[in-house]
């Protein structure tokens, strides 16, 4: 009985001791749970549209508007092609009205027509016009042989308003036409397709409107000079373009 009492007493002491230790245990501090920081939102790259180069507008050519001219003298010949060797379609009095359609290469001849059914080519200097005849479009003549040459000085500067005659051989009263250099120093002589054989191209004169002349029609610098060569023989219909050096 005493042993049983002792055992119970020891158990009671053990329980009391254990309870005191449990009460004296520090209360555990709750541990903060760290959550992963959210990643910053990823920026989405939106490419800026590349501006396309604006199309350069193509300049629109101003359409040619035909206009009227009048003959400056009596008995002006209207020819079938630009040149003195072509058929005369009509001879008209001073003041005859024509409508301009174009000019020949070089601008010496003007393509015209009127309401009386007359059409053809007139030498430009025989026409009166309020509009610059050199501003009209070029019309290439058909069924012709073209004799072409260029006059320039030794630096390459073109010489304008230099007149040449083109004759069939050198005998008197041979067939003849004439041509004058334009601002580019080029002359065009139009011949019938039937023209064959030897023809002579020869320098004849300088116009007062040449870039070699002053406002009083005197040669600038006192000496006019001349082309080299002054005369050349060609064989139609085949020949090279002619070149003259002004000296």
C-alpha cells in the first residue's frame, strides 16, 4: 500500500514539473512567409509604321493649243514639205490666216492649215504671229532626206544663225535649198527622197540675230570669222552628219 502511494506521489510530481516547463516555454514567433514579388509587366513593342515616301507627281505636259497666224507678204508659197525643193501647194496673199500645227526640226518651217483646205509648210519668217513660233511642238516631216550639220567654235560653243546653201553640184542654176543653224548650232536641210548624187553644202552668210553679232549687227570683237570647212561635198542619200568649226 505504501509502495502504491509512493508511486502515485512520484507521478504527480512528474506531471507538475512537466506542466511548469510547458508554461515556461516561449511562445513561438510566427514566421513571415515571403511571397515572390510579382515581375514587372513585360512591355510589348509595337513598331511605329514607317512612313512611305510620297510619290512625286509626274509633271503633266501642257497640251499644245493651236493658234492663228497671218502671212506677212504677198504670194507666200505653201509647200508640201519644209524646203524650197518641194511642191508648191498654194500661193497666198498677205494677211491670209492659217492655224499653226507645229514646226520642223530647227524651227525654220511652220506646219499650217486653214479653213479653205490649204495645208502645208511655210517659211517661218514670212508669218506674223503674236505667239513665239519656236515654242510650238516639232513635227517630223515625212518622205524626206535630211542634211544635217553643226557649227561650233573650238570650245564647243554653238554658233547660231549661220546660213548654208545646198546645191546639186556647182554649175549655175542648179537645184538649191537653204538652211540656217538654230540656237544649238545645228542646221537641217530637207531634200526630196528622189535627191541623189553629189550635192555641195556651202557657207553663205551670218544673220544679224547670230550670237556672233552685237545689237548693231556688227561682229563682236571686230572679226566675224568663218566655218572650217566653208564648203563640203556630200553624196545623197547616204552621208555622215557634218561638223564645222568656227574660226
